[in-house]
């Protein structure tokens, strides 16, 4: 509220020559962009302000920000100024943020969002809860995308051959193209665009094609996240795509599909999956996930049964599963079944399980798999009754005549392309290597590039016209979500650098004189809304809700065609048996970089990969088996007191051997990381790194895998690995992968084992109390405390047998959080949401390698394989790496201990408790002894070792010799409600105290107005922590534990809720609900206990107490449960 | 010192009967030197021409000390990040060095105070240098906790100074206790040292006046406070000295106890240990005597002080080193026992990891230097071999530095959640900063031996046979 | 040695001690005063681009605070009025006064009037106007009698000590919510013998519990 | 007669000589007199008839003040002036207040002792008649003196001089004031 006044005024020089981030009024008059603000304020009246009126209105608006002052006034303090609006803007109250609906387009789908703006400056994105399937969640990329808006390295001016051109000149160039090709009907004109779900673009492209029928319109995406249409065409004879309802699925088989993270619609999938997985009480059902995969994805990490299998063998697997689920087809499927090392029992039991839950089972296949697999999977889904229940099919709007990049390349080679317009994308970087795109592009006479960054594609040819592309937060547009619902893309701010949208370009080339992107969208939407709807009302509603009601296409009935599939399958092909000398290579979109589009996003670069935990880099992932064959398995030491590390660490930095990967004669080099859980001879190569032309953040981070990728093997290929003998350092944020048999994540199987041992959830829902030191120690809160209600405990803090007593917590609320480990999928969205909300800086690879990352919340990822050695000095079990790990994920952040150890040790009272149970951190009091961080058992405190905000990350060590200060553009990304920390202070999660305080104040103001001034308790659900709000699976619940009916109180009342390291008696306010696994007892790989529990028992239960009955008995005695 | 037996005589009879055993009967000042010889010998060091070696050493020491100055300057203007610290190891060389130097300082106080109370008269020849060592060690120690904080310019927040933020200190924090303990320790050590210097400063005042050096005479005289050797003054002086010795003893114990609380009060496995206070104090004495030997043996050789620092002194110090080293070794063992006996898996792992984990090399250096090295002092032949004693004393210093490193770094590096386990390695800046503190110490110590009497002349005279008013026949005369 | 030190030297130490004590006292007092907000802020009355007199507008014309600072009871930030607000009257009253030129220019062009910022809390302290004025804290408590100021000056230190004083004992300083914008109104506690009781009842009924822990103001 | 001298001073070469001489001066009933010794001579206090020093009482007072200061300060700052919930610990407890109070006890004791010693001794006193004596330098080195001040009621220049010579004092000299 006040921080916005601290942006110093751009100096006069800056205003004249540098980019003026905040436009002057004169410019405002002449640009249509600022109307965005208008529409948001007056959705109803926007229409009446069209044209001149609107311009007039815009004219009188002043930038609302205020400027910091210059110079010193006397010796008191610097003179600063308050700059009010020249004219008031109705509805804008300085100091109060406003939220507007928009959406982030992602390939053929979109994520509906709400943008929080402070006087026209968007600072934070949240999911739009009006879109039911996402339930208000936003993905990692969506959370981070706001940083791209304020990327100082984005293209800041239209250029031609490197020289700046004005907007008028750009218009002229486009008009010239339009005029020149009018005569030839577009012959010689070609477009290369990204995929899009935008109805407006579809309409505009149709118009373009109508005007230039002989032009080429090609679309290219380097990675695929939707099932190939060919499969549906073959199986159903229709252009349909599946829409999954994971919430209804009790049994799920994923065939190499990472539906929780990288596939289109992952947010909806994750939310649905979590609904089926969340277990609040004993009677709640729990879904079961079988994952068959070659890599280790987040989806695989959630699997109850996981089968490692090369992607190339998935067709065989699908055929066998199809045969097992549909006996009638066995004969026809036999030719496609090969020996792939999978036990028939596994497949049979899996199939039986699916059939047993007919109508509530679902099989999904990975988008990268060939159409044959998808066609078989459709067949299986039909066989298990999934179609119409857990999966529905909606028609796809196909645009006729859309060409591919290969066809375009052929055309260019043939010399038939004279003018090439590249809308977005980055083909010079990510086109298939065999096309030799950069050379092709150079051969085209005229290239117009619409790009957000100056990148490889801009640099590929000399005379290229680079048109600045607007960020989606600067653009008018529309998009469809995964289920086809139309959502608006609404600008939050005038294009900072005069960027244009694809739609404007297309419209202009089509011949529209003054394309107005708002009008373009309004036309489409009004058209979609159907007859009878008035344009203004439709738009008003559309922009207000952020979704166009009933715009999703209705599911269509489909009929499975055996013949079609048989045709598609064609003649059986032999399968390749992979080995160390001939490995399967999988090119996958990176968790964070996607296909490379987010390469210059510091938040994403620094966010560790959820599985490998490597930030700032990609690595060639190999299985432990392959590592052994390649002779790069870390040696470990003679006495291995803890499990052997999966990588070699020198001075705490991962030192990875660099290998050369040869695929079809094309070579790439990259560091190798050993990744447990991979198919033995599959190597995973994440795309999106190794950008050679981009901003300062992304340049040279990681290695570029595209040069090894040809158009005939875009996703799966085979290749060879050779050790180059060199090593590279990687920034791995988690050095140790094993939980070491500790009671950190407490797990149980959902169902009892064949021989009941009392350790399953159904037998003992309070199983968490039988694990850990506190299970066999006297209660920390004493008999008195045990008798209290949670509400009494939160206020009175019973101390058990301690001589000390805690002062009462007498706040009106008592804040607490519960994290459900059972549903957390480890997507990292919370990490970046927190980063955006709380102004958390990035520190750069060098500092992450040292261990100085600043994330307030992190996801701890542990593997367990049940092989740990129980003896103190270790043993053989400790010397092996897990090949078949179970994965346990744990979001870890400040747990706000009631008896906080960090507070006790701070000498200056910089971190103390408030009366509502928050462990506060007063930055301005902190002198930086770091004692609190040492004494934090959860290691969640973060120290500002350098002035991360004021210094460039590559000049941290230069001290005063380096530049000081934050670029204006970066300052705009900061949340004004949160202090930006300086060097030398500690920071950590505050439970989003700014949200709490503002909500409390707003509630008090509101209640006072309503004449109920004594009502100061904020209703449950008003306050959502940033991590909670974005979580797609709803794993995080935050609220007032003083209210027994609040969501958090209910979450904490779950019997499997426990405090991590509870025995320390620090009384964390954030508790965790134990993780459940739901393996099928009939499966051949069934284990009666989760591996982590086996490891716990091995480490903690003496052999004499077999079957771990001792802690169970203790726990039972204590809780009086079961 | 003289006062001890006097007061014992005044005390109830029973007290004189329970006198602590005065085992040594060795000569404290050899060759029956006269009072004047002592004065000449000690003042001669100050009054003589500055030896060339002193200049060489001094310039060298200044050069080394400049590393600390440069390192700290760079640290303050750039950020703590120039050191190797990171999560989870937020304290490392800074606090290691702090505890190391403070520990060294403790021997000085111990020699001057505890031995004074225990009437170990052999302390007289070494106590002045030992006290100086204490002060200089505290100076070196204080550098680290002061500058390791992220915002040193706000370090005044540590002191209860009323200000417009109305917020006070957290007196529950061991670090706040440390602030008081270390500043008290520094202050009292300086006072104790100064009060001992007063009579000697008076001697220098007069001698320089007679030699015609009015400026130095004035300076010494200023601090001599007009001391004139009056016995009425001596009476109060001795009482004050005794009291200071009396309070220094619990002080020195409390200081290292409180330093150990920095760790013991926390909940990190490997830190959260109740045996830390006695173990730290023993370690401090151990390292302190190691340092005294390291410093005094060369000094004795250079200045020819064999008559004042006799073989007997060395023998005594070796034995104390042996005793405290063995205590320390015992503590190492007990830690493992308790970790096992306590059956806390986190605690157990912390210790197994210490000995066999990533930092095992540091642990075994520590064991080698601290437990094995002093065992050589069982042999008289070793104790009599000055060169060997000196080498072993250096091992003790190294070992004690590693003890702190092992405790602080290995415990932090692998604590509760394996996800946050890490490995700490120092940056070049902190290596040089630490190295430089030896320069700081040397600069101060060189200045001390050049400008102040390195031995307490009055006290030395008091333990000579001639000092006995009842005409004793030697040092063993009475007591 | 007495040959070196004159007899007068004997009194010197005592004198030095006295001087040191006095000097330390002066230094402490000086630092406590001159380095605190009490000195650095109070009295700050910069020259504003337009010589706007609060005294005239409030006392003579009778404007309510909220006429100009219209969002003070809604938002954390008390807005400075736009030039448009000024022009509501000044398009008629003193329409051609040269003193009002910046306002007219602002209203016309939309460029802001660069008012000099007077009342401020440090970067890391968050103050919310709405939270205070809606619950009985009058403007006058922090801003002083602005209604009597021709030139606005900083009248209260606005240091943490100042804030905490009231947060510890709100009853002593609260006003009837109706009187919050009446800067001449007395505090509840000052209203006769029953005043303090009324104030305490107010604190109780409205659950006025101003935060005293860090999170109240520092985020 | 010229100015009344400050007193007379006599030289003794060994500690036993001084000791015995002191006993005799004491027995002669002098009150304002002193021995000058290069080091504290065992038993000389008794020989001079000095009472036990009062410095310990000052020290004790300092120590008590220190302890009370510590406890009061911690109680007032933590429990009265600005109570904050820190680590769930009580606002005040003598447990955690002890270390600081203990250190303050020692600090205040040390200051009280030193200041007390200086005050009781009347130091600093850079100018003193005894220090003007030519041979006083040796008093810091290896020689012993007895000074009898003129303000002593029993002082009589001639008699005192004679007595000092009688008890073995050499070079009995008058001291200028």
C-alpha cells in the first residue's frame, strides 16, 4: 500500500531515452492499450466508451504510481513526493488491490487466472475459481509467468535488421505484405505459428486463409501434450479428444502418461485425482494408480504400483493389457505382444482390478506415445466401461489446411516462400534438427518475427523484422481450457514495450486497417454466445467471470471401430531390446522450462526439478543400472553410515560426468545424473535448456537437446552414450535422497495386508502415532493437555511436565495449517506462488550450488526401497542405489512452532511469537546471527547472504565495485504488501501474514460499517496462504484452529495428522497428514508395508520386537485408539 | 604471591590445616638471583635496543594481520556470502574460530587466577604473558562473533540501550548471554592484567625517568597512577588482586560454560548435550596451556629466561595438558556412550556420522591431536625435551581447533531432515581472515613484549628466598 | 615520578573523570534526542507546491477530512486528493489564482501535483488508515491538529515508541467513532468522570486489541 | 626553620631488616607512617599493625548491585516493559536470567574492587613527596624504606630520625613536602 510510493522517479535522461515503463499521458492518448483498465472498471459501460469517448476518458487518466524524490532536503531526510492522480479514477482506491480475470494460454489449452493488480500493476496471479475443474488452482508455469512480464531482457523495441523501427513502420511493413500478396492470393507467403486454442485466432486465420488461399499456414509445437487425433480418427472415426474425469476413477492405469504435470489439462487432472485420493476418514475410498513408465514423472511418483518399462515397449504393454481386459481380442492382439520383461501376473491382476471397478476405472496414455498405443488404450477404456464415465470425448475444431513445419521446410527448400511470418515459437532453437531450420530461414527473403524475446530465431537471419510480442497480461485475447470452455485473456497493463498480439498481426495482414485486439475478441465472443445475446452484456459477464458460460463443447458419443484400429496398427514391428550400448532416448519437456519458452524466467530456473532436485540445469538422466554399466556409479565410502548418494558431491556441489549422447549421428553433450526409477536402459533428456540467444537468466543454462532430435523420432529414439571424461557442476538442492528410516514422512497402506499387522490405515487410522520417538515416550503435553480440546491447547499451550509455563496466546484467531501428504503431487506450484507473493529473490546457480536458495517452501523428495541397513555403522544395504524406489514428497516450510526453538536463541528478539500463534520475523530488527537457522530442526529459514535484490547475480562477489539497485522493471514485480529484504537478514514463511492482516482489517472495517464492530473474527476461507491458494490438489489447508469448524481444524482432526519431529516438543502449528499407499494385495509386486515404513522399522525396532508391534502397542496405549 | 600465606595465617586454624597440597619443592627462580637482577633482566627487555628479529616478526605479523583486516572489510561491504556458509551450516569457521580463541584465552586467566587461588607459585613467571595472551585472544575471538552477523552496523541491538524502537534484548538467548559473558570476560581480564601491571609500570616510570626518556616515563607514569610501593597500598592492592583472582575463576568457568550453552541449549543433535560445560572448560584449559607453551617456549629461548621459566614450569604445564587432554578424551567417549544409551536415533546418527561420515577426517584429526598427543606427556623424557613439547603443543592447538569444527560443522551439516543435509567448505576469505588473526595476535603480543614487562617483577621478587622476612633458606622455606 | 608530574597533577584524574561523566551524559542525551524521530521528523514543514491551508479549509469552510482524503476509511492508504477534487470548488472559487496554477495544470493535463511527503513510516512498517479510523483512532492522534495548521507540519514522532504507547493502552486515546474526524473533539477518556469507563467499555465491546507483536506492523 | 618536612625516610637493605624495623616503629606508637617495598612483603601488614583491608566490602556491594541490576533489568525489559512470547518460554524466569545476572555480578564486582582499591589507596596520586626522594627508584627495585610522616602526633624530627637510625635505618633523610 505504501511501497508503491517508493519507486524513485525515472531520471529525466531515462524518461527521454530509456524505455518509459509508465507511459506519459501524451502517449496514453495515442495508444489504445490503457483501455484495459477501463473495461475492468466499467465492464457494463465499456461499450459506450468506444471510440472517441473512450479515448477521451483515457486521456484524463494519470499513472497512479508516485515517484520517489531526489536529493536531500536539509539534514532531516530525503525529500520525497506524493503524486496523486490528476483525475480520480473511479473504483480505484490507492492502497487496495483489485483482481481481474484473465487466462494464460498454453498450446491448445489455457489456465484461467485472476490477476491481482496494484494501481494497474499486476503483481500476482491466482487460478480463477470460477472455472470449476481447476478450482482456483494455478500451475507452476502460470505462477511464474508474471515474472516474464517484468523480464528486463524481453524485447523492448520493434527492430528491423537490428535497428529500431517505430510502430508505424511495423504497420507499414505488415500493410505492404498484405498488399503485395493480395494479387498472388498469398502464393509465396507463409506463416509459422504456435498452436493455439483461441477462437479469435481461429476466426482470423480462417479470414486470412480466405484472403490468401495459396499461402502456407503451418503450426509447430516442439512438444506434445495431447493425444494424437489420428488415434481417435482410427478408433472412433471422429476428430475427438478425450476429457478425463479423474475424480470418478477408482482405478487408474497410466501408460507413460504424466497426466498430473506435463499433459494438457494437468491442473484439472490433478484436482480430480486428488479428490479420489483424499482420505479424511476411514470410510473414504481411495483410488489406486498403476503407472507404467520409462522415466520417473510426478505421476509415477504417486503410483501405488509402478512398472519401469521403455517407452518403445509401451505398445506391447498396451496390447497385453488390452488382451487381458478384452479376452475377445486376444487373437488379434497376439502379434503385437513381445517379450518386454513384464510378468503376465502383473498385467492380469491389473486388468482384473480394472474390470472389477468397471465404469470407475481409467487408462491413460502419454501424449508422446504413438497413435497405436492411444487407439489400444481407447479400446481398453471401452472394455472397462470407462468411456462416458471417467473419460468423455469432445469434438475438436480442426482448422483445415494447417500445415506442418516439415511441409513448410520443404516449401522453403523449394524456394516457394518469399515472405515468412513467424508468430511466436522459436523454430531456430527447437525445430527438428534434420530440417536445418536456421539455414532455411536465412534463405527466405523476408522474415517477420513476432517474438517476446530476441532469441535464436530472431538471430537466425539477418534482415529479420522483429515485432515485439505482447505478454498475455498485456493482451486482449481468448482461449479454450482443456474441456473447451472459452476464457478471456484480458490485459492488466498497457503493453510496456508497445508489444502486439498475434491476432493484431494476422488481422493487419488480412487487411484490417486498424485492428483493435479488444474488438477482435469481442466479435468472436459475441458470435460464440449465440443469438440473442447482446454484445456488451456478454462481454461484461465474460470478463467478470473469466469464463464463457456453457461454451464447452458437449461430449459426443463414440463407437469403437475395431477395423480402424487394426488398420492403424498395421503390420507388427519388432521391438528393440535396449542395452548399455544402445539406449532408448526420451526427449521430454522440462518440468520448468517446458520446451524452452520459460528459459529466461529466474523463478523457474531456480525452482528445483521436483524429482531430480536440480535447478538451473538439465541433465541426461540414467538409471542406476545403466550407471553401473557405464561405470559412473558413485563409489561411496567403506563405512556407509547413511545411504550412498546418487551423485558425487565435491564440496557439496554435485559433480556430474559429462557424456556425449549420439542419436542418429547427431551428438549432444550433457551432464549425467543418476535417477532411480527409470527403465534400466532408457535415458531421459529434458528439452528447453541450453538457450544460446536469450536473456541473462537463461543463457547457457543447461545443455540444448534439440540438436539430437529429428522429425522421425521426436519423442523416443535410440542412441549411444560415451563418457567424455569431463565433469560439470550441478546445482542440486537436495544432496541426500533417503529418509534414513526416520519418522519424517509417516506412511501406511490403505488396506490391510493378507496377514494383518495392525499397520495399515484401515486397521489403525491413527497409524502415525505408532511411528516416531513420541510413540513410545510420555506425552509432551501431559495428561492435562491430552484432555484438552485442540482449541484449548492452541490457547493455553499445556507444558506437560515442564517447569516453564507458556504465556497464553490470547489472539482472536490461532493460525494453523495442515498439509496432506497423501495428495501432494510435488508440482512445485506452491514454491513459485510463494516466491511471487513474498518477493523472494533468486540467487543464481552458483549460490544454489552452495545451498543458499531462498525458497520459503520447498518440496522434499525422498526415495525408499526398503533396503536400508539397520545397524548404526551401515552395511551392504546402505551401499546400493534404489532401482525401484517409492517416492515420498513433503512440502516443507516454516511450521510455526508454538515453542519455537528459533525464537529462544535470537539475541535481539527479531523473531518472536504473536498472539495468534505466528512465528513472526521482524526483518528490521534482525542483525543476522543466523543462530535461528541453525536451531531450526526443519531448516526452513533462509538468510540473505548477499543483497540479492540490489545486486546482479553474477556480480555478487564484487561488493561495492558492482552496480547497486534494482531495475525499475523488476521493482514492478514486487508485492507492495511485503518488505523487500536487504542483505544480512533472515527470512522465512510468515503464513502470508500480509494476507492475514489485510483480511483482518478489511473484516473489521466491514463489520464496523455493518454495525457489528465486535465481530473481529475473520470467517473461515477468507484468508488463503499463497501456497494453499495455488495448490491444484488442495493438499494445503490454512486457517483458524480456534474455530472447530474451520477447514483446517477439520483437517487437523484427521487421525493420520501428525507433527513432523513431534518428539522435539516444538509444537508445530503446521501438521501433516500421513501418506497412504493403496497397493493391490494380489499384485506380484505387492509389499505389505510402504518401503519407508520398512526402513523405519529396520532402523528403529529392535529385531526382538518383530513385526513392529512394540511401537504400535505403545501408541495404542497412549491414544486409547483402536 | 605473598598475600596467600598471610591470610591463611589469619584464617581459622582449621583452614591452615587443609591447605592444598603444595607438591612442588622445585626452585621457582633459579641460581639465587637478586631482586635487582630480576628488575634488570625484565626491564632490560624493554629498555634495550629493539632487536632486529622483533622488527622482522612485527612486520611479518602486521602483514598477516592485514589479511584479517582485508577479509573483514570485504565481508562487511559485500555480505556474509563471501564466506562459505550456507544452509544448513550457518555457523562454521566464524564460530569455530571464536570458540577456539576464547578457549585459548582461558589458560591465561586460569594461570593468573585459579593457580593464584591454589597458591601455585610457579605461575608467577608466566602469568603476565598468559594474561596478555588472554586479552589478545579475546580480541581475536571477538572479531568473529561481531563480524559474522549479517548487519554488523546494527550490532548495538545486542546491548540494552534505550531507543525509540522500545524493543529489548532476548535474555533467553545463549547468544545474548555470550554478549555479556565475553564482554565481561574481556573487561575483567584487562582490569586484572592492568592491576598486576601497576607496580611494574611504576618501576619502568622511574627507570625511564632516570634514563632521561621523559616521554616514555610520562606514559608509564600515567598508567602507574602514582604507585609508590607503599605497604599500606600493597595491603589493599593484594586484597583487590585476590578478589579479582577470586572472581576471575568463576568467570572463566562461566564464560566457557556459556559459550558451550550456545550449543547445549540448542536442539541440534550433537549440540544438545548436557556435558558440554565441563567438557568445554576442560578443552579450553587444554588448548590454553597448549598455546601458552607454544608462545612461552620460543620466548624463553630468545630472551634467555631459563632461570625464570624453569624446567619445572614446563613440567607442570605438560602435566596439566595431559590431565585436561585426558578429560577431553573421556568426554569424547562419553558423548558416544550417551548417544547410544539415549537411544535417540537422531543423536545416535549425529555421532556415528561424526566419526565415520563425510567429516570423519576432521574427527580423526581431532582425536589424534587431542587424545593421543597429550599421552606423550606421561613420559618425563618427553616433558624434558623442550623442542618436542613445543611441537606437541602445536598439535594440541590444531586439535582443539578441529574439536570446535567437528562439533559445529558436522552437527549442522547432517541434522534432522536428510533433505537439508549439506556439506560446508570454507571460502578463501574466511581462511585468510582466520589466518590473519594469528597476525593480529602476534602484533599485539609483540607490542606487549616490547613495551611491557613480560613477567611480574614484584611477584617474582616475592617468591625469591630473599623475600622471606623470616630468613628462610630457599624457596621451599615455608608455606 | 613526582619530578615529572607537578603537584597539580593529583587533582587531574578526578577532574578527568568528572569531565568524562559529563561528556558521556551530554553525548547520550544528544544522541537520544537528535537521532530519534522526535528530532528528525517532528516539525518538518516543507514548502508545498501549492500553499494549501488546512486551517482555512477545515475551520473556515468546514470541510470534513474525508472530502479530500476520501479513501482514508476504506484503504490502508489515505489518498491525497486528485486535482479534480480541488477543481470541484476552485473552478469557481479563486479560479484564476496564480497560486493554484499547478492544480489547474494537473487537472487539465493529468500530470500529478508533486506534493512533498510529510508523514511516513519506515519501509518495513505497514500502517493502515482504515484499521485505525474505523475503530476510534482520530486523525489528530498521529497528525496533530492539522485543522489548525496553515502549513502542515509533522507534529508527532511516529516512531515505534509512539505507536506502541497507544497500542499498549488504547482506552486512553480512543474517541467516539463519530468524533474521529473532528479534530477538536476530546478523547473518550477525557470526557468527564465516566469517560475512562466509557473508553474501557468501548475497548471491550469493540474488541479493540491493537497488536503489540511484530506481525501487526512488520511483514 | 624552613618548611616543615613531609617526613623522614630511612633505607633498609633487606626484607627481614625492614620487617623488624617496622615492628619497632609500630610499637613506638606511630600512626602516620609507611613502608616502601618493591614487592608485597609477607607479614609486613601485621608488623605494621595494619587492619584488614576494606576493599572486600566494596567488592561485595558491587557484586550485589550487579546481580540485582541483572535480574531487575531482565525482569523489567522482558516481563514489564515489553512482554513478548519468545519460544513459548515465560516472560521472566530466574533460570534464563541467571547467566547474565551472574556475569553482571562479576563485572560490577571487578569494577567495585578496582575503584575501591584506588579510592582506599588515594590513587591516582602522581605527585607525592615520597616520589621526590632521589633513591626512591630503588624502592621499586630492591631496597626498602620506612617513611614517617610529619603529621604524626608523635613526630619529632630529631627523635624520629634517631629512632629510625636506631632500628637499623640507613640514610635517614627528610622529605620535602
